[in-house]
C-alpha cells in the first residue's frame, strides 16, 4: 500500500510503500521489493492498495 501520497511520475520505493495484510491485492508480499524503481502512472493516495494499473 502507499505509505504516503504518491504523485504521478514519482518513483516507488521503501520510503513510500509498505506491506499490509491481508495480501489479496495485485501484488504479493514477496513482490514488495520488485516495485522499487517503478514509476507511478497516476496519483496514489496514502493507504491505497497498489494496483498493476497504478505503475508504468
């Protein structure tokens, strides 16, 4: 999930992402670090679950 508001074009990292349970979203806990360095395709609100459509 977004640990804080993420703006479109911002890089995803451990500074703005966190893992929450239950893990029933598009990404599993094991994929958490694979999101680092990806670019936000849209604004993502704090607390929102990251979806595949949210990243470029």
